[in-house]
């Protein structure tokens, strides 16, 4: 389709993306007195946040960042921790439903608030319009307007091909990461990237990263790391309503082996880390082995409050995944070997793991065993073949603590800000939260963008 005649208008702040970070940026910019234009390339706003369970979560204390995400930006992590409860109070002040008290997250390391994420996303869009701004759906940011030494707006393309120049004093990038971009995944995740299922909205294809780079912005560490989960393999379909039911949240309570029959990691690191481990395994496949106790407890429990209980083994089986059931571990090993897993190595692995747990050994065949590990022991026994799926990327645009996009020398790119999954530095291998970090970093960027607008106006 050819482009129609272009048009032009002005605003104070342009926010690219209407998910959790874009909503946080828009609300913070509005609170600072700026007029906002919110761009959303999809027909419906909300991004991947609209698909989430509504857990406003991050690590419960700073030491967990030190322990689990030590390769990330420590100053940014500490600022996030300090702003977690403050942001919850801000959301509460808007009249959006969020729990009064935080609860522990299912991953054992964090706390969060149950949030009406749909209500928050809708509130942000309504607030933009009520304040005199615009929410433009099916409108993608395809370029940045650059004048002299600063970013001065965006070039936007609507669904009918119309190009619009939106002039602004500042721009906030909040497009949600690059998990939907196959070329970028291959570049940063390696040769197995084509095996990754995408467990998010399909519109997050690296727009923010691309736009930041076009203006001289730099990237961060952790470009090959991501937040994701293990999904049953193979499955006949993988639509948003199947994301959570087919996720094997109980992997931390199972034994995870590769196709060579050997354990891939200490399972207690959690499913989001294990998904990255499996991506790097031969064929990007693994097998979970567990017992009836795990199936009836971790395998059925709610991963987050309010999500509901699901028999994940049964959902995997009915979705077409490779599954096995047997009365003994030896019989499970024989069935799994028919999937191409090395039989003798798997038998040795399971024997060593059971012995290590029984003797409280710190490792089995060189692979760590957590102190609270529990070996399969209650018949019947189960196995599910698994594959990795990505929800959002951990690496991204380099920013200051206020959300300013930085160049490779650490200097701000005037007029350009970023938040959410477009930003790298908070999580690195370990997942430090989704909605909370995205909304909070979006708020930092929106506030700073509004401040930059005010400075430009005085000038």
C-alpha cells in the first residue's frame, strides 16, 4: 500500500507504546503538567501487559538483586526496589484496584500486589484524552524527528499508510522489547532462537531499540537473556488463552534433563531461568520428570493468586505434547528413552539425583542440588517434554536512572527517554518482575520527559 499525503501536529510528550511502561510514562508526564500523545501500533492498546496475570511484583529486598541478578545495573535495581511500594500507592490514588497488602510471589524470592492491570491500562488511555492529548491506535512510530542536537518528535504511520510528523519536546520509547523480532532473536539469543515460542503480544519487535539506535542510543549487557517459561512440546496451537495453562510452572519441583539424559541445572533456580537453560541445550528441548505429589500440588496450584488451579500435565497431554505415565521411575525412563533421550545416561542421572537428595549432598554428577530439593518418590510418575518460550527481553536500551537514553559514552541523547522492556539493566538471567519494573521505569521516563519539555518551553 502506498503512503497517503502526510500531516503534522505538535504535542509536549510522545509515548511510543501503551503497555505497562507506556501507561506509567503517560501518567507521570500528565502529573507533571505535560500534554501527551500515546501511540499504539496494535488495534487494541495494552501490549503484553494486557495478557498478564496482574502481579505487580519484584524482589522483596535488595540482597536478592545482589544474589540473583548481580550482572544487572545495581543502582537501577535499588531505585526500583525503593519505588515499588510508592508506585503501588500511586496506582491506588488513581482509584485503580490494587491490593492493600503485598503477598509473596510463587517464585519464593519476591513480593507483589494483585493489580487490576486491565483497569490501569484503560485509566491511562482515558487520562491522556481527558487532559487534551490523543491516543492513536494502529499507529506505529517508524522514525524519530531530529533537529540540530535533539530528538524533536516522531514520524508515525497509521494503518492506511498515512505518515504523520508529531513534533514534541521529548519522546518516550515503551514498545515492549524485541521478543517478536526473529532476526533480532537470532542475533542475540544464538542458533537455537528459531525454537523459541513467543509468549507475548506479537507487536513487540524491537521498535524502541531500533529508534534509540537511530539517534545514537546504546545497548546494555544481557542482550541474550530473557523472561520466559517452559512450555509443553510439541503443541498444536499456542494462543494467548493457552499461555498460562501450558506453562510448566512446576519445573522447579521436577527433575529437568536434556536429550543427552543429563540434568541441565539446579531446578530450584526457577522456571524463568530454566527456560533460558533449555534454549541453550541441544535442540532447545528438555524433559521434566516428577511424581504424583508434584502433579497434585505444584503442578496444579495457582502460580499467582486469582489465576486458578489447572492440571498442567493433563493440559499438556490434551494439547498434543509428549507425555508419559508409569508406576515406577524405571518405566518412565524407558518411555522417555523412546523420545530420543539417552537411556543409560538418564538412568544414571536419576539414580544419582535420588541418592544426592537422600544424603543431602550439594550435587549429583557435578550438577548442584538445592538443600530443599525433593526427589520423585510417590507413584505414579510423570514426564513431559518441554521447550522454551519468551515473554520479554532483558537486554535493551541503555538509560540513566531517570530514563534518559544514553549513547555508548554514557551521555544523554537530548529529548529521548525509554522505559519498560525497551530498557536493559534491571533483570539479567533472573526475573526481577514484569509489570512493576515496566510501570515504574515508565514513570521515571515520563517524569523526566515532562521536565525536559518544561525546560524547552522556558528556553
